[in-house]
C-alpha cells in the first residue's frame, strides 16, 4: 500500500465529510440522497456530519455508516477510491433508477448484475472491453434479503450515463432502447469498475423512482416527493439488513468477497 496515497485519501475523506476517518464503521451505505442520511440519523439518534461535499452519519451500535455523495459518476468513483483505504468489510449503494420496462412500477426494486459503461468515468479504471459486473456476494445478499421480505424486485442490467435531460433526446433514446437495459442511472458502471479495481466489496440496490420511457412517466417535482415520502424508510432499512446478511455470508466464507482482511 502506498502510504502517501492513503494519507491523502483519508485527509480528503475527512475534508469532504466533516468526520474523522476513524469514526467510519466497517459497513458502509453510500447514497445520492441527504434525505436518506437524515432518516438514518433520526431513526438511530446519531449526529450528522457535513463537509465540503459529503453528508455522513455513523451508528456504532449497528457498525454501519451512511454517506451521501450527491450525484454523478466522478464523485462516486472518488468515494470508492478514498473509502478503499478504510477497513470497510461490506458496502452498498442505495440509489434510484428509471425503470425501462412497461410492467415495472414505481417503488419496486431493481438488482443490477452488470452495467453498460456509457458514462466515461470507468474508462480511467479499465479498457472498454472489461465488463462492469456487480459483486456476486453482495448481490446474493441483496436478493436473499428481498426474498426473505417478499419484496417485488427485478434483475437485469442498467445503462449508466452522464447525460442529463436525455428524455427529450431521440437519438439517445434509440441507443438506450437498443441496449435492452432494464434501468438507467448515473453511477453503477463506475462503482462496479472502481470497486473491482480497488478490491472494495460493494453491492447495489436500486429503487425504481420513475418510468421515463412510459407516457407521463418522467420524474417531476411532485412524483419525486412521493417517492421520498413513501419509500425512504424501506430502502434504508433494507440496505442495513443487506449489509448484515453480507457479513454473515463472509463469515461462512461464501465466494465473492475481496480479500482485504475482512474477518
């Protein structure tokens, strides 16, 4: 390990989060939503820390930290890069996606097994021919928790893009439809490639927040408020249960976790 790189990474984490590096717990939730951090902190009666970029909270009792990195693949990559220098054993992105099948409904979950690298950031980690695959152990933990809770979920691939306001770009929509992706979002391909590069055990559970290819399915201010009001608690609590399940699998030496002194 490059000690200088580690020192800079941990200092960056502290500047961006407003929290000491040693306060981060061994299981980490990353998310795009400050609402999720507020729910986590209020429900656990713990303090929120905020730096120049991130908002975080820690629950030592559950050995879980949560970090809101805002939005986009470059910042998602940075989170993996700097948090890979912490003794993190399991981590999960709790994000949202646009569902790309007519039968999908808002509030259902999508479990990505891979992502199409349409965002560009992942190119700094691997050549284009390297696939962006989900971590097997983490996605197994995701599906086991969803099955146990009898949640409605779908499995497939996502299209990761840096393009915003694409819903009105017909050329992009043609490309998207041709990909046969089940969801569209902005971070998964980056997270999968960066975590593979860094040997950082990371999974993803996406909440379907809108149906952008359906008539009247594009996310609006009102529909976004509905999603947060109705699904925040369920999404966060599922994330915590998934981290617990992943630790159980690791202790049983189930294949798929990276060798980072996780015991």
